[in-house]
C-alpha cells in the first residue's frame, strides 16, 4: 500500500468546516471601499462691509405736521392793566415755512395782528401783519435722542399797524418786541415739542438696530436667509437739498447668507453711541459669506440623482442615497447604490471658483483611489459607466443655479421694501461677484461681493 495513502487521516466534519471558513475569510476581499476621512482647512477671511443708506424726508411733510400743530390764535394779551396800554391778538396768517441750514432748522411764522390801544380818552383799534423768524438748533445725544433749542431770530413787518388819527402813532417797535417776547413762550415751545415728537430719532435707531439682528428670509423658495450682523452705526449731518431733508446712515457689518433652515438670531448688542460719520459715496459694498449646508445640498442633489439608473452591458445600478462632506479642499460624494452592486462608492472633486463666469465648478470628480482599486477587483464595469459624470453635472447645477438666483431674489427685496408704515427702502443691486469658495464642517462657504445703491424714503411722520 502506498505510504502516502496510508498517511492520510480523515478530519472530523466540524474541524473541516472550521478550516474551510478560516481559509475563506483569509482570502475574502473587503465588501466596501474605505470611507475617506473627513477634514477641513480654514480659509475664511471676514471682511467688514459698509452700507450707506441715504435717508430723505420732504420738507413739505415736516411743514404739514408743524402747520397742523400751530394754527389759529398763537398769542393773545387781553388786558390793558399790565403796563403797556395794549391788547394784542396774534393769529396765524399763512403757512409756516421751514428751511434747513447746516445744523439749524429755520421757521418763518406769518401772523395777523388785531391791536387795541388805550389812548386815554378813547380806545383805538388797528390791524397789521408780521412775520416772526425762529431757529431751532439741534444736537444728537450719545443715546441718539434729539435735543432741540428754539429761539427767535427777528421779525419783518408785512404790514405795519397804523391808526387814522392825527397825532396818534402806535409804538410798532414796542409791539413787535412784545409779540416776539410772548411768542417765544408759545411758538418756540410748540416747535421744540413738535420736532421731538415727529423726529424720535432715538426710538427709530434702537428699533432699526434690533431689527438688523433678525434673520431676513430673502428667498422662501430656496430658504435663503440674510444675517446683517451689524458692528457699528453712525449718521451724517442733516442737509437741505431740493426741498428735502437728507442724511446718510452708515452701517458697518459682517453680513452672511445662510441657505437652509432659519438660522438662530445672534445675541443682541446695545445700540452704539451716536457718532457723526461721513459716507464715502452713495453705494453700498457688502461682503457676504453665503453658506450652503451639506444637508440642503444633498436634498437638492437627491432630487436629480436618487432613482437614476446606470447601465453597462447587462449590469445596472440605481442611486439610493447621497452624502456630501469635505476632505481638505476636496468635496467627497458618498453614493449608495443597489442592483448589480450593492453598497457605497466614493468620489472626490475640487470646488473651483471661476470669476469670469461667476460660477463654481466641481472639477475633476473621480472615484477615490480606494474606491477605484476596489471596483477593479469586484465591479470594474462601473468604472466604464457615466455615473461620475452625471453626479458632477448635477453638483455644478446646484451651486451655479442657486448663486445666480440669489442675485434676483435680493434684487426683488431691494426694489421696494416697507421697513415701517411710511418708511420704504428702495435699492438697486448692480453686481454680485463671487470671490472665494471653500468647504467647512457645515457645508459650502462662498464669499460674495455685492455692490449697489439703496435709499430710505420717509413719506409719513408718526
């Protein structure tokens, strides 16, 4: 008997099974390619933005409110017994006119006078017309409230009062001085009160400052939110131009755009103390950090790709899911497939900013090295399919489309926006320019530069 045959000793069945499993597991290839490690490079540079907001109030509106307040009898002296032998009634004769001169508001108040003069043997009556000139000096206090002080500058007679009696002359100079002295107590006080009521700058600025911290829904369709993030605020001195009171609010901020769910409201800081600031020009320059979260990007990409089938010969796979994240400066696309291949494959591409086209392309989207090696061994036919090209096309569409749409959505908001009753913001967005694009732990971060003009029109004073 052959010695080699005699030396064979059969193994028990259980030991054979264990040996076969051990041999199989030792030779078995991995069932999935390795997932690329997630990592990010910080390249964000925050830039302050300056928004110049011209504010215009028509003088006619201010005059209308002052004229409503000051009407009818302005001043009346009803007794001869105060040592002047005169009774005088001063009634508003015509419309009060207002002029802005540097940091002064000037008023011309025309009055009709009814005068009774105690001549001893009889009482004489006369009428006349006088225009009193007032000036209001204003200052903005650190808390943005207005401080006003109104005084009389002088007068001019529109028609001097006279009586038709020989030898009787009315003391017109004395009458004018008396009118001015007493009107200071009534008209000047009323002007200060009216300006304070109509131009409550402190309350307006506090409310505006608070509102700047609220996220603004720019585009409901694409869930685009604007965060102003104000840092500093100031105002240019008031001017009078073309029958308008003008000034410019200067806001320094670090605005950001978020695409996705409503972002949390930043912590509110106190309104900075008032300072006079001179605007550089009538344009605003805004540097935005627009962030598109991976979650939102995935949802939009899935609408185009999930359910898509890719075939090569008799084999085919269907896209079941997508996940996006970053590795350094590369975008990783985890694509889960079913069909002839079940599992994940990983692709990597470079988000690149093209300023001449104002778009971001995800260039050179390829299978990761580990995915490529794995597919060579187990599903080489997938390497010949168009799956990576199709994914790249849809990622380009995602970034390009939303950034272009952002410009039109912002323009719609700027066209005519009501800040408050009687206060409207109107503007023109002239340019939206991409500056940089990179990946963060939360998503795509795109630095944008916006240029344009904006005006605030006050058509109603409250």
